[in-house]
C-alpha cells in the first residue's frame, strides 16, 4: 500500500485512489455520520493500525504508536465487510461511489482485518 502526502491511499497502482472524504460519502449509512471520515488521514490511520497489529509497522520514534484511527466506526467492518461489497454491487450505487467502494474493498483485502 502506498500513502501520498495528500492523504490518498492506494492498494496497488491500478486501483482508483481512495480519498478520506469520498470514502465517507460512499459509506454513508454504513458508518455513523461523517465524523472522522471527512478528515485527512483516516484511511492511512486504518492502514497503520493494520500494520501495527500484523507486527510490520515501524514507528517514527521508539515509543511511538500508530495513532488514532478515527472514532472507531470503521471497526464495525471487521468480519462484516460484505455490507460494503453489497453496496458496491447494487445497481442504485452511483459509479463514482462504486469505484471508491471497490478500491476500499481491495485496500481491506490486503489488510490483516480481512
């Protein structure tokens, strides 16, 4: 996974870039309110938390931790990411939201939460 300075996260080069605000909009109704999803870095924080749990995260300082990954609404998808897949497959989902949801599913599939 790659995180750019602008807060965009991509699982692979060919995956559409995920932006924090756009994902929050696509997840509307699946997570509580816009909350942390509209802030820069929420996807990067989820990725860091995954690397921390997998033992592959290297802190920038010896006593560092991965930091806060939102208010926790994203954790509801652990074991229940199918809701995101269902929304991505629904004919009523707008194309720009579908692209973000599919990219989120690929991002999630490469995480220890899958």
